[in-house]
């Protein structure tokens, strides 16, 4: 049966009627449709653009599809109806079209340097094998690859690029040749400069960004997914590392403390910013709303801009059309206007996914 929704469809202010026919949206009346929403403020479903339903709490790979489903359900129940899984050690293409799960944009496994990343998470390869591995992981995902751009180098005692600049640049080129987009994990100043200038499609975290690089990202249309909720954990990382790597510890604290201004500058320069939590491992699932609040409270993004970063803008970026004619029938309903009080996004009153009422 078709469903009827009457609401204020954000970001506009007027009350609209829309009909959900199967998994599609129309503004043409459908006789006999069941009214399931009458009032409130509606978004086309939140997006967590940096999430890992293939990594269990604590950092170990999941071992079953049921575990992935369970983690995805936590996000869904918080209003997240689309996920970009930014690297999974466990393959789950079977879940791409599962009706009660968020829509999935997926990378394969992280492509990482040997013994310089989280154990058992990435495919660890030397420089000579990076491009071929990127091509293989492009086939394992459905539109993205994930590169580890930097990590602590124990010989240096601080963050350092995963490979040399030529190898990192070739990795981005290999992704594009394979017809997918490349996302890069990067904390350091040196690695993010290499990757932005190489034309990477999205910078994950990006704590080392400079004003010059921010301007370059804006010119190129390179996205930033700040994962501010993850950067807030740098204090604990620094404390654990201080005994052996004091320089690294101080560097991580400085990156954390300067990051809100980095994100603010990126937003003001016109860099596309999207909401991502880095859920999986050290960050719980279901926290997209908290990331949204950090972007507003710490980075100074206006509520409407945050909503775009978490909803219609992020969906367009990932190729999941929103609540437009012929768009996808995903929506979250809020009893009050989140533009007036962004905390409203913590508690959707109704969720519809793929044209089916979830709650």
C-alpha cells in the first residue's frame, strides 16, 4: 500500500504532501494511500558517512552477517538511513539491499602499510603492491576504497605517511582508474598534503589540514568528514603513548585542540563537509546526532548547514536521492524544528526506510 506523509519538508518552511509508492517518492496524489505522518518536520534520513559495521566494539573484525546487521540496526534506530562504511575487514555485499538496513555505500578493506595500523583490520602491503591492492579492494566495495594515509611510525616516534608520496599518489590514481572514489584516513600534516594534492575524493579526520590545503580542497570539491567525536579521544591515545612516544603524544594533543578551528575554516572556505562518527572499534554506533551537535557547537556550523551535512547533502554526495520526485522513500520525522534546536535530532518520532515504517 502507498503511504501518505504531510509535513514540513526541510530545509523548506511550507507544509508539503508526499506519497511513498514502494521505494520511491512522488508528489502526485495516490488515492487510497495510508497517512502515516501528519505533522512535524521531516528529513530524508540521516547519513553516517564514516562508519564501520564490519568492526566490533574494541576493534576486532566482526565474524558474521548477524553482527553487521546488529550494528547497522543501532544506527538505523538513531535515524541513520544511509551509511558509508569506510572500510570493513569482513565482506557483506549481501546486505546492500536488505530491506530493514540502512542503504550502504561500501569500501573494501583498508589498504594499510605493514605493521602500522590496527591489527587484523587492513590489507597490509608494501609500496610495490599498493596500486594492485587498491584495484582489488575497489572490486570488493561498491564505489569506494579506503587508504590509510598515515599512522604512528615507531622509528620516527610520531605520525608519518604510510608510504612515499609517489606511492600514495599512485594509489589515488589506481582507485580512479578502477572507477571508484578514494577516501583517506589521515591525522598528520604531511600525509594530508600529499593526498589532497593527489586528488583524493574525501579526507577522513583531517586534523593536519592547513589553510592552503583547505583552499585547495574547496577548489577541487574534496570532501572532509571530520569525525569530531573520534578526535575527542586523542587525549586518551596521547596518555597511553606518552611514556614511549612523548613527541607523538604532544602532537596528538595539539591536533585535537586545534581541530575545531580547522573544521570551521574548512566550512567557511566552502569545503563540502559531511557527518561521520567513525563508529566501530573505539566509537559506539548510533551517535550521528552527537557528531552533528559537535559540528554546531565546536566548529560553528549553522543548524541548517549541519542538517545538510547529515542528510540531503550527504545523500546526494553518496548517490542516494532524497525526498524529491522519484527519490528514495527514506525519511525521519521530528516533532519540532531541528533548525531551532538541533538537539531534536537525537530522538526521531517516526522512521520510514525503503517505503516501510520502521518505528
